[in-house]
C-alpha cells in the first residue's frame, strides 16, 4: 500500500493542502475496480501524480517575491498619459531605476516625454521653468537642485532610463513625478512615495 497522501511532505505555504489531500485519499480509497482498490497503485506512480498536481498548483498561485524590485517601467503614449500614477520605492533599495518607454508614434518635437521627480511643492515651478529651458535641456532647468532625478526627452518607439539614490528620499516628504514637456505636466503626473510613508501626493 502507498503512504497516506496526508503524510507526504508539503510546502509550508500550503496549510490547506493537507486537508485537500486527505479528502482526495478518502475519495480514491473508496473507488474499487474488479474488487481491487485503486489505492493499490504503486507509490512510484502516486508520487509522479502528486508532483504534477503541485506543479499545477504552484503555476496558479502568486507567491511573494524573494527580493524587493528596485526598478519600475513607466509607459507614455501619444494621448499624453502615463500608464502608472503611483510608484512605491522600498526603503531597502540603495538605488532605484525608472525605465521610460514611449509607446506612441509621434516624434519628440511634437509629443516628447520625459520623467521628472520632485517634491509635490516644487513640481509646478520646476515644470514652468523647465518649459523655458527648451528641448536642448530636456525641458529641465540646468542644475536645478529641486529636481531629484529626470530622464531625457524621447519620442515614439524610444526608451530611456534614470537611476537615483534612494537616500535622497524622505518618509516625511511627498513626491511627484511628471513629464515636463510643455503642456504635459498638468496631466502626466503621479505620486512617488517611500515604502511605509503616509503620503498625500498627486494622482491622476
């Protein structure tokens, strides 16, 4: 006779699996073919069945990531929209990388996008002064100390990225990211916060 199914080793993150397998064993044990219980199937085949079953279960269950991801991808389109309006940065990250993708088709001169990070209070003056700085400066005022991080301006089909030190962020501050292309910052914006911080940042 094979081992009781309920006694086979189970992953610790399936506390309900013991009961499920006990129920399965009872159902199997009650099924007879020509006077022989199906539970007489060899242990070798039963183990193969269980391995397959658990592989299927694992494939349909989202488990916690082993480590915190210290990066994010943000997409901008020809309708002046970011596909995310909130980014959370884990305090354990030393650096954080933002990958910006322009999924539209229009060129940077007509519908360029960048990703700029400031405090909520600094967003409007930084954006207004950035518009005057021109495309040659990525619509960011040169050497603006209020800007925590920013990318270059990109057009349709292009990608870029920026990496910044997480030590520049404070749990007591509210941050916002936005596109500083003229006329975009009012709608292309979102909230960035340090994990564990209570924030009232800008949302779309």
